[in-house]
């Protein structure tokens, strides 16, 4: 059953609004008489797990990852319109919090009961090599190519995220990728063909030098780029020994991406999807850090190591 992403009708009449208050002073506002139950209710509504013993300020910090702020702050004052402050007999008012595509992603993640680990901003920007050193490793999960690539992208965007969680998180991002690709802000370029190599050939025509892209084809997902004098390269993130950008050749498409020249069953050919996304498009997805919260993994819970390998 689909979630109806609507603003819940609540009474904020008991909230003391101070227009001069800064965004990071929500806790003192609540101490002065604000609605301390509000952030916990919103966390429950949006499927955000709140640690036991968390304070209202902790809950507001988690909500900030979804772009939701206290109604008495500068950022939050316009998020709660007059309709949300009074009772309304109509419970079907369409006031969607997300686009239907993003809502579908959060619905799936919530239904799978995947733990949420807040993604915070990095203290400083990292180079590509620093990000690879941070996030890559021998894959001990069932195959985390998608989530590892998204983790690289998140760090490129300034978010502190780790992967190799495995479990339902890995399964969702590997097997339900089309839900992510359908998000309009990502502007996914898709080619369908019975021959993966032909699809990739058409996709790489869109690649501009010195820009990075996400390529999904065959049975693999990887960041790719084209650099002058070096040609096409793909990013390895799952090796126990050597990670980083490597040459993207026909042999790599066959052995690493497991591309096929023909997809058929019982003598009937069928087309499969190959996709390309410009990494800069993730900047337009304001919910990206919230989605990454379902990938982000505590450092001591990462399933990677010397016994892991490329999958």
C-alpha cells in the first residue's frame, strides 16, 4: 500500500515563536515551552529511527537531514502553512512532501525496515583518491557495487558516508535500482538493447571529458569518466588489493560488468536496460543525503576486508 505523503494536521498554537532565534537554537526554544513531542512525531511519520534517550534537539537534527526544520526557525517557518495549524475535515488535502518517485523510494525503504544512520557533512572536501581510500575495500557482502558507487558520489558532494552494510540495504539498492533511476532530478539516460555493448556504445556518446558519470549495464554499476589522453575509465571500489580508476575496455565490459552480446530465452531475444547518470545531477536531488542514510554504515559494521573481492 502506497504511503500518502501529506503534511499531518497539527496544532502549533502552543509553540512560542521567536523570529530572532537562530536555526541551531531549537532546543532552547522548546525548553521555553515549545512542542517537545513534535520532532519525535515527525520522525515517526517519516520512518526515521530515533535512538533511545534522544532529546528533542537530537530528533530535530535527524529531521534536518530530510530538510525539515522547527516551525519557529527561519528555515522552517514556511514549511508549516496555515492549513496545518487548524482542524480540517478533509484528510485528503494533497500537500506532498516529496515527488511521487522519491516518495516511492522512501516507502520501499520504510517497508523493508532498513536502519537509518544520519549522514552528516564532511569537515573538509576530499579528493577523489582520498574518497576511494576511505570507502573502497574487498567486498564481503553479496555485491555492493551500487551502494558503494553512491557512497563515492555522496562523499564527492561533501557528505560523510560509508558503505558495505549488506543485508536488506544492499538488496534494495541492487535489486530496486529502477526506483532510484526514475527520480526526475537525476535525468537518467537509458538505452535498451538485446546487446549490452551496443547500448554502452550509444551511452558513452553522452560522456564529456573531465566529468564523472554513473554507468549501469550488464550486471554491474560503476562511476566512469573520460580524460584526455587516457580514454574511458571505470572506478573500482570492491577490490581487496587495488581500487581506483582503471581503463574501461571491451574485456572489462565482458569480465567485470558481465555484458552480453545477446539476451534471449527459449530462442526469443529480449532487451535489457543500460543507464548513464551525470554525477552533477545528484546535486539537484535535495533528498540525496536522506536516501544515503539507508546506506551509511558505522565504521565497525562494514563488511569489507582482505578476504573480500570484486562482485
